[in-house]
């Protein structure tokens, strides 16, 4: 059983490493804000359409809200990738007597 646990741990570590190399994009404001994140939930970049800045130059709160929305969209997509990648591995933990 210990050998199976070590094998599972190695598979999880490999999957987590792969997730670090997968990028997802979140958007908001009709694409005026784009956020790229890795599937292990690290923000890589934030891109603002210059028109957004000129349209909202007197409304910094609105710009902040649009950025937060795009970040959350990217992180939601990152969590989905994690579930797709790690889900099958987590399901295998039940056979080891661990909660799954």
C-alpha cells in the first residue's frame, strides 16, 4: 500500500507541474480587460484596452471592478483545469483507504 501511495504522490506532483505550464485567459468588459493565469492559479499578465482607459478615465473604481472580474474569470478557468487534471488522481485515493 505504501508503494501505491508513493506512486500516487508522484503522479499528483507531475500533474501539478504540468498545470504550472498551462495558461488560461479570463476577460471582462467585452474583452477590454484580459488576464492570463496559469492553471496553478498564478497571474501571468493583465492587458487593458487603451479605449477602456480613455472611456473610464474619471472612474477608477469601474476600472478596478473590470480588472477584478477578469482575474476571477481567469482563476475560475484555472480551477476547472485543475479539476480536470487532478480529479482522476484524487478519485484513486479512495482505494488507499484515504478520503476521496
